[in-house]
C-alpha cells in the first residue's frame, strides 16, 4: 500500500490509522466473543432431550406405535428409518415429517433433523455414508455398516444400489 501524504500530515495520518486499527481489533474481539456465545447456545440446544433420545423401544412397541407429533426429533427419524428399512437422507426424513405434520415450518424441521442426525453420528448411534456417484449423504444405524464403514447391501436403497453397481 503506497500513500502520498504530505509530511506535515503524516503524524495525523499515523494517529488516525492507529486508532482505526484499534477499533478493528476491538470489533474482531467482539465477533470472537459472539461466535463463542453462539457455539455455546448451539451446544446447549443440541444437548436437549429432543435431540438425544435415550429411550429404547422394543420391537413390539415399534410395530404398534403410530407416528406421533409429540415424539422428539430422534424418535421421528428412527421411526422413519424403521419404516423404510434402508439408509435414509435427511431430505427424505424432512419430507416424511412434513407429510405427517404439514403445519411445521420446513426450514425448522430441516435444521432440527440435521442437528439430530449430526448428534447421532457424533455419538456413534448413526453412521454417515457419502454416495461417491451423486455426493448425496445417507444415514443409518451404525450396526447397518461393516467394519470398513461401508453399508451392508441389504440396507441400500434401490436407487443407490443402481448408482453404485451400474458403473
């Protein structure tokens, strides 16, 4: 950066630049604090029970339960997963929930489902699989994957099987 500043104004210019630098540094510190607060809020929110369901349902209960609007997000995802019996994408889950609860805001549902799947993946309950042919992301219970992290064939959706094996 090159400036042509008359010598008599150089001191004033240096002082102004120094003050501006301090202002920018203060703004950066404020942004860092705000980012930390946001991260803490996100962490607190995603640790709520609506994202981390601990109840294990027996096979009998799963088969005899109808979809419930009162379930936490994790149970809604698990219900859809059980219903489909295949790897699922977050978009599929969102569409399913919106079909069952049309009054919900789709963006809020998408955000909640994504957070629940992300937490499930971090906790090891779910494993994420990235389709190398379409860059789509699928999720399933970790026991549906082999030791190499590849989904077992019986749990692959038909369209994914076609893409993976018809190359």
